[in-house]
């Protein structure tokens, strides 16, 4: 009987996990769409501001343009972690998306520059 109880318990846990998968997937999709991200330099000798178009799909972040590379993720709660590479340089950022906006901090991989970023969801998404 002990084995049967373990199997039933395992089956119940598995069923609960399977039932939760669509909820997690839906939560991750809340941030899907096109975003305009502007980075502002607050420290260092880097351009004062740059704008990037990005796309979020199923919690992954991608660049809209081939001239730069974007790699990152957005958690279901909006927590964001992204790396942008362009012309041999890179910067990473963390922050949060909520609704149609977001913000956070960024810094270059060398520590030469740092600042803040803001994001705005583009219309139609």
C-alpha cells in the first residue's frame, strides 16, 4: 500500500504541475510585443542617449535590427535582464516591465559607462 500511496501522490503533483503550465505561459506572454527602449548615460563618456527597438516573445527579448544584437529575458513578474552588443561593445541591463512601460539600470561590460533605461510598448501589440 505504501507504494500505491507514493504513486498517487506523484500523480497528483504531476497533475498540479501540468495544470499550472498554461498559467505560467500566459503570465510570461503579458509582456510580449514590440518595445522602444531608450538608454540614458548618467556616468562615463558614452552617447547621452540611444534608442533601440526590441521584441519580446514568450519571455525572450530580441533586437528589431541586424545592426545590434539583443539577448535577454522577461520573467512573468516583469523582471528584465538584457545584454545589447553593437560594434564590438556590450552593455547589460536589469529592470522591470509593467503594463506598457518599464525602467531599469544599465552598464557597459567594461564599467566605463552606466545609466538608466526606459521602455515603452509600441502600439498595436
